[in-house]
C-alpha cells in the first residue's frame, strides 16, 4: 500500500465522478494517497478531504491552473494548498467567471453556424459541474452534428476551430504566486505539452520556470513516452526540481485513463509525496 496518484479531476472541473467518488475509487485501487487537482478550482477539495478521512486515503488538496508564459500555455499543479487562505479561492473565481462567460460565446458561434444547441442542453450534460468544451462536444455528438468527440474538437472547438473562443489565462507568475501564497507546492504539469523536443530547449525552459518559483516537474504521466520520461527525470534531478507523477484521471470523460494506472505506475509511490512535504516544510517552515 504505497501507491499514489497526484493528478486527478472530479465533477468540480471536467471529471465525471464526484470528489468523494474519486476518493472511493482510489481506495478500491489500493492507493495510499491521492491529490485532487481540478482545473482552476478548489471547490471539490472539502468533499474529497472528508471522504479521505472516512476511508483512510490521504487526500492532498491540489489544483491545476492554466497559465500563459512566453507565448505558450502551460498547466501548473499546486499541492498541499491551504486553500481557504491566501485569497486563492477569490483569485480562482476570476477564472471561473471567465470560463462561464466563454461557453455562451462558443454556443452563440455554433448557433450562427446553423447548429441550434443550447446552454441548457450543455449544462444538463455536465451534470452540475464546471461546464466546458468536452460537454459542448458531447452535445454536438448527441445532436448528430459530428461523428465523434474528436471531430467536434477538430471542426469546431479546438484552437482555430470554427467556434473557438479564446480562453482567459493567468500569466505564469500570477499562478505561481497564488499557489505560493496558499503555501502550496507549484509543479509543471505534463511537460510534453510544451512541445520542446530538444534537451537543451527544455533545460532552458525548466531553468526559466524555476527562476519564477517552480518547485517540481510532473515526470510520470499517462501520455509520456519512455524517452520523454527519462529526459524529464534527468533534467529534474540535475536542476534540483521535485519529481511528481499522476494519471490525469477524468473518469468517463477520458475512459482510457484509470486511477494510479500509468505505464510507469511502479514509479508512482509515496516517496514522491514525502518529497513534496519536505520541500513545503523547508520553504514555509511547516
Ligand atoms: Zn493539464
Ligand atoms: Zn489535468
């Protein structure tokens, strides 16, 4: 009982299981610790922590914040957040509002293209959680406007898609600042999405992020190839960055990914959590 998963989503963002259900699944999967890292919100954390207490699973309060930096978008994970302090919730609510405003804009574009789906339909599909593009994609599929979810993104919803609407993102600095103000540990999520193939370019980027206050890198991840993983691991060690890992579990919204179960699942062990705790103690003195 030493296995963990440090990257999961619930209905508080775009996962299909409620926070307490994610924790119950972690228990069933035999995980010792689980971080709930919903997109841009801490709304699911209280429920997850309560469930963890009841079931004997260590729940790490986390978040995954979308940011922009140097012309790129990147996701920053925050761990062990003191989520009621540091104005974190208040600052994240800016993102929530921006996301709320964005969906009607996307739907208006679809309507203008002759596709009569409604916000009510999309909300019903989301089941009461954060509404986003995956739910709009589902509505397009259910209405018979696309063949599958991939086509919904390809034609309409991806960057430069026919109904794409730019998303608001915090500058990297702000996201790192919010996580640090809440005494959390900031970690770069799934570095393969940076699309930096060469070791040199990646090293530069990691150094840059570290100078901005980044503490670690998500080395072990569902979509990382063995080569990517080896490179990230080497660079993290060389630069003194923490190493983390997780599945990016989304339940039925990403059915190929199950909790704690990535190719390198043997590396998802509790010593990664010990590393996060030690860093936090050293940085914040608690
Ligand atoms: Zn992400
Ligand atoms: Zn994620």
